[in-house]
C-alpha cells in the first residue's frame, strides 16, 4: 500500500471515529449495560452495600440457628453474583483493551519515527510476541551499554 492510500484510509478512519464520538450510539445494549453496571458495581457505594448485606445476613444467623439453609443463602447469592460479574468485567476489559490498542495504533501511525510493524501486534501469537520482546530487550541492553560507555555531563 502506498503512502497516498494509507493517508486516505487514515483520513476516513479519523472521520468515522469523529462521527462515532459525536453520535450517542446505544446499538450495543449489552456493552452499554456492562459499562454502566461495572462502573457502578466498582464504586464505594456498591462495596458498602455488599458489606451491609453481609452484616444483615450475619445478624440473621441466630434467628435461623445458623442452619444449613442460612449458610446456603449467602453461598448461593455470592456464587450467582460472582458468575455474572465475570461476564461484566470481561466485557469491560475487552472494550477497554480494544480502545487502548486503537489509541496506540493511532500514536504509532502519527509518529514518523515509530515502526508501522507495531500496529495490531496484539493479534500476533505468543511466540511472535516473545520474539519481539527479546528484540526490544536487546535494544534496551544496547542503549544501557552505550549510555555506560559515554561520559555523563
């Protein structure tokens, strides 16, 4: 792909991202719900609510003679909440990771000195990522070696 085609694609991508940013898009109902729910459930108020539920449950212990059913209520409740939270958290993390990768891709593209081969590296295999990491560790070691070889002012 030549530079003109790349610039055209980049210009169109920027125009689309501006369009998405100005438009209130709720076509992803689960994504919208997951973002709002994880935001609220990660708040101090949700934590306080969870503490109050546990205190209320513990206070009910003597009324139910600390029975198996009393214990089953908290075990079942926490299991269900944990199961559902896994999906909410994973959805939020996936969306955040994708957004961060897109922002990094834009920075790499916009920086003339950056290597375009770094775009979309999150799609590489673990072995390919390990190879790239080793290469950058070698570069870092070389920089440290050079820095040590030159006198500091």
